[in-house]
């Protein structure tokens, strides 16, 4: 990600004064700047963000919704993205030249997105094409760097999110016989399995060792990049088994970034939007165990006190990088904008942005 940022605008150490201010003072400043800038400022917030930040969001959503909302907003001069780096990059790719996207803390990355870099991807592609010829279309989860999105766009592929993965796999299989799915092996495996592809017809690509894990036979349909979300891998089959034994009437609802055994053993799985809608529609008194990031699970617990909601893993912690965006960093970012010196500007190089946009627009066309 380093090659596509403007280094002169990057700030990482929170100035002391923001640590000294009270929460009330910070809230007051955020409200003042929001009302002063009006529609010149737009704040999208991902469902995993902390409450102290999400309260200021003009729009909340899952990755797909936030990408669509960013694409539609031509009015705001400043987009302060409350989410992680790849989401802010996507917003920059989809918004106009006149718009500036700011990430309040540059350390808000995504460990999964970092599991596929360009060097690994180019090496992998060379070997995969040598092995399978021109039979592969690449799909990348939006949780990937802009460079990977551009690579995929250049090679006829598209991006996917957890809420449209099935449709995008169906689209991809109309293009070519096989899919290279990166960087999340679990979303790729879970989605392909739902479409009736057997585990025997999937093979894992190890980007560190630069080789296949499993049998790369002629009938392989899915080549799964060996990446994962370190947050969702903390929901394990033992948690499901224990709950089934102790509370068989509690329904289990997980994000498809969880491992295949966990998703198969659960009752329902889907994107953050799907999780929220399912809980909203559930009857009072119903019992749920949710397998996703803790800021969202805690918010659902608070908002639905008529339902009995717990985390599938009782010892779960939040996504640490999502949590980097806190109230002090948020207000700091707003104050720099107010001064006319925006910091942590996310600007994707034009050559990368054009191919990345192609991959994202192919997704928009088919969902
Ligand atoms: P959603 O697309 O479901 O919001 O998920 C994004 C994400 O990062 C999940 O870990
Ligand atoms: Fe990335 Fe996982 Fe955090 Fe989502 S929850 S932002 S995939 S590390």
C-alpha cells in the first residue's frame, strides 16, 4: 500500500492535546465541524466501527453499501472514511478528482488484505496459467489492496463482497472454467460450496511457498488463495459444538469469513448487513449466537434487548485495526480538514485506479 499514498500527508502519532480533551469536548468539536462543513463533508462508517465514531456517520453499511454510497456521492469535498484502508482506497477509486478521502488513522489496515501482494500475485498467475492455460478468471474480495483490484481488473476479473459473492462466482463461471479467488480462502470455499462445487474440486494456492496445496487436477474449479481473517478464524467448531450441546435452541449466525466447518455447522451465514437484518427481523425472545466482530455484536445486543444475543466465542475481542479509528483520531482528522490541511489522504495512483475501477464496476453491473 505504501506506493500509492501521499507520504507528506501521513500522520500517525496522536498529538498530546487530543488525549487531554474530554469526551464531551471531542463530541462538541465533531458536531461543530460537521455542521460548519455541511454537505462538503461526508462520513461513511462500517458496521464494525466503535460507537464513539459511528454516532457521527452520515451513512453506515457493509463493504458493498459503502462502496455504492461513495460512488454516488459527487457533492462532498471531503470523505472521512470510518473503516479500514482498503475501504478508503475503494472510496477514492470511485469518487471524483475534486474529492479528498481521509482515513483518520493510517494504522487502520486489514490483515487479510495484506495477505496478497503484487509480487506474490504475479508469480502465482504465471504458474497458474502455465498449469491451467487460459481457463482462469481472477476474483478478489474487496478486502484487498487497490493494486490487487487493478490486477484482477486487467485480467478480466472483478471484485466481490460477502453480500454478492454467490452472484459474482456465477458470473465468473460464465467467463472461464476456473476461478482464482483471493485473498480469503474461507469466503471463496464457503461460497463455491453453496453453489454445489465439491471440496475435491477446490485447491489452495500457498502464496508464501508459491505452490499448490492439494491436488491441482483437471476438474479443479476453485483456486483458493491461502489468506484468512484473523478475527473470524477465532470462531471455532468447538464453540459451535459446545453451544449445540448446552443450548440447542440458540441459533448460530456467522459471517462467511469464518472457516468452512464453522459455517457448515451454523444455521445461517451472511455479510454484516445480512446479520443485522436477520436480527432485526427475528422475533422477541429468540436466542442467537453471532460469529462476527465484537463492536457489531455488542451494538446488536444493545439495540435488541428483547432478544437474547451472545458472541459465538465468549472470549472474542474486536478487530484491532477497525478499532484504530477512535474519537480523538476522528476529531483530529476533522480539525485538519477545517484548517485546510487534510492529513492521511488516501489517493490511489491513476494507473492503478483505472483498472481497479474496472474490477469494481464489473461487480456493480452484476449485482
Ligand atoms: P462486510 O462486507 O460483510 O461488511 O464485511 C467486511 C469485513 O471486513 C468483514 O470482516
Ligand atoms: Fe480485515 Fe478481518 Fe478486520 Fe474485516 S474483521 S477488517 S477482514 S481483519
